[in-house]
């Protein structure tokens, strides 16, 4: 993200209703640029447009049983863009699922619920706040 540009997020979920409601929340309550995708494959095809952060569903096989799941998509994203922040999203409130996502280098894991949008918004804000602090620290350390 360049200074002054909108944060560009990709929302990736095979649940069309949840995806649309999340898109509407982001459009109405943030100043983010939002692109939505129903499969991991579609998300990967558009990575060259340089999203700042990706919110990715864990399962992703509701439309096509042969589609990549969220972990496979996450691994492919990280193989090409290792520093890309990806927040995994799932209806499963299971610690082993969250640990698996973190093991595959997800930035965070959010359970789909009534508060998912607020948690995602806080995650995005926190990520860019920490990124800014890290850049400032690196700038300072380079001058010492």
C-alpha cells in the first residue's frame, strides 16, 4: 500500500451470502477497496493486482468439491508472496483448526460470527499499524 492509497482487500469465500454481507460491511464502514472471489483459484489468478491483505475462508469447497481448500490456497499465496498477510476465516471454532492455519503462516484466524466483521477490521488496522511501526524502527536503526 502506498501512502494515501486505499487499503485493498480480497475477500475469498464460497458462501455467497456471507461473502456479500462481509463485502457490504467493508464498503459501508471502511474506506477499503474490496474485491470478492468465490474460490481460491480465482483469488490466485488475481494476486498480480497486489492486494494489501486477504481474508480467506478455510473450506472453500461449497461450490466445487474439487476446488482448493483454504489451506491449499494459503500455501500457494505464501509460496509466491511470503509477506502477504492472510486472515483465515471459518465457521469452525476449534483450536486445532486455528493452530493449523497459524502453522501455515496465516496472520490470524477469525471465527465466522456476528462479530467477525469487527474482528477483521481490528486485525487489518492492527496489521498496518504494526507494519508502520516496523518501517519506522527499521528507518531509525539504519541511521544508527
